[in-house]
C-alpha cells in the first residue's frame, strides 16, 4: 500500500520486511517488544509469553555487507545475553542456515 501511494522513488525493502514480520507475529497472537541496550545494540522483535521471552528476531533484507551482518549479529548476541537465551533468529531475503557464535545459535531463514 505504501509503495502504491508514495512519491518516493526508492524502495525501503528492509522496513517493508520488518512490517511484514510484525504483522505475521500479530496474526500469530504473539506479544511483541523491541529491545535496545545502553551500547545501542538492538533486537527488532522480542516475543514473550507471560514474563518469559520466547524468541529474539532480527529482520534484515540483505546481509551481504559484512558491517551490516556484524551489526545484526551483535544486536542479537547482546539480546541473547540479556535475556539468557541460547538461540536467535535473523530473517533475510534469501539466507538459510545457522552459525554458532560465542556458544549461541544464530539461525538464518528467508522471509
């Protein structure tokens, strides 16, 4: 809808991806939060049930830039440390797999 009525010439695909993930989480009945620490590390979506976080999700259209990938992973790792979680998720345009970093699992899935 945004692109149909917008005069903007460049697409903001990353933001659209975040919106799609947010809408899907709402459809699934998830309780959704955003998290950021004092160092500026952030997690796009923290879902929780009651007082317990259930999932940490980053959304990034393109992880091909090493600086972008590092920023997304560092935010996720900081969130996992803060919430004492062993696994986090990065939703991308086309990556599928997982890495183990600092004893934590980072999974990559395409939108």
